[in-house]
């Protein structure tokens, strides 16, 4: 992909894929939040998403491609930055914002590890149920499956830790993606505030769901 050869093009592609993932997070949070308010609504939404061909064969492959693309390009950019800066900064900054921007690769790696666990927990059993075993659709199974996963305190702890690192990743990543896409106008300070609020509220929402099911079942 020669169009990706310059660092600017890579940063731009990183930003586009990042924003796609940020949008996915909000829709994923919304669906999962239903499980806190109504078992029936959560089952209905999961059944719809799990059986709709547009979601299954268009949105899901695009999302998977986006996830892999974002991680692979993240590693490439990190390797490039390291080789351009063979001597480490003499003194790491104590400024929080700079610290987070310098450690995107580490928060990204934790999120990658979380995704591996998360896929083993939910996505692989789902693919197995539907496409490998070809079991008949049971529309009210989703809530039970979800609640069951949040009974194990070690899993809940691992999820919560990953969500804290997700917040740190988004705190730098979301605003930086807009900068990489060249969005810079009089609304920039307000946009920055919005991205920071989003970076905290979405992971806190996920933490709430995990703890809610752990405490209530
Ligand atoms: C408490 C928090 C969360 C819960 C309860 C949850 C629940 C689920 C469930 C039930 C599925 C299976 C969907 C299906 O294929 O039928 C799923 C898939 C998935 N989750 Fe999560 N999730 C949570 C947090 C996250 C976070 C923070 C991320 C990203 C960093 C994430 C990324 C994904 C991805 C990429 C998939 C596969 C795509 C899909 O099938 O839609 N999840 N999740």
C-alpha cells in the first residue's frame, strides 16, 4: 500500500480507524447498557445484531479489519518513532498529557490483551454457536450468557483494569486523531473538552456494567 508510505498518511489512517473504533465503542456501550435496565431489551437487541445480515456480513468484517489495521499500524508507527529517536528522552516528562501520549503503545497492548480475553469470552462462543455448531436460535439466551461471565472476580478485575487503560488510551488518542485529520478551527478547544469527556464517560460506563452484574447476581 504505497499511499501509506509517509508518516503523515500513516497518522491519518491511524486517526480514521481510531475514530471508527471510538464510534463502535459508543454503540457497543449502548447495547450492553440495556442489560442493566432490561433483560428483555438486551436480548432483543443482541438477537437483532446477531442475526442481521448487514451487521454480520458487512459491519462486523469492517470492524474486525479496523481493529487489526489500527493495531498493526500502531506498531509500525511506534517502531518508526523509536528508530527515529534512538537515544531515549533524557528525562521522561512528568506532565500527564505527555506521559500518556508517549505510552500509547503500552495502553494499546493492554487493550489488545483484553480483546483476546473478550473474544474468548463472547465472540468465539457466539461464532461457534451460530456458524460451527449451527444450533437453533434461542432468542432469550444472551442475557444469561452475559451475566454468567461476570461472576468471576478475576475476570471482572481484568476487565476493569483494561477499561481504565482504555480511558487513558482514549484521553490522548481521540483528540490526537482529530488533529491528525487536520481539524483545527475556533471550535477546537470545545472539541478537545468533548473528546476528554467521552474518553472518561465511555470506559466508566463499561466499568459500571461489569460491576453491576458482578454485584447483582
Ligand atoms: C462490560 C463491558 C463489555 C461487555 C459486557 C461486552 C459484551 C460483548 C458481547 C456480549 C459481545 C458478543 C457480540 C456478538 O458477537 O454476539 C462482544 C463482542 C465484542 N466486543 Fe465487547 N463488551 C464489553 C466491552 C468491550 C470493549 C471495551 C471493547 C473494545 C475495546 C469491546 C470490543 C468488542 C468487539 C470488537 C467485539 C466483537 C464484535 C462484535 O461481535 O460486535 N467490548 N462484546
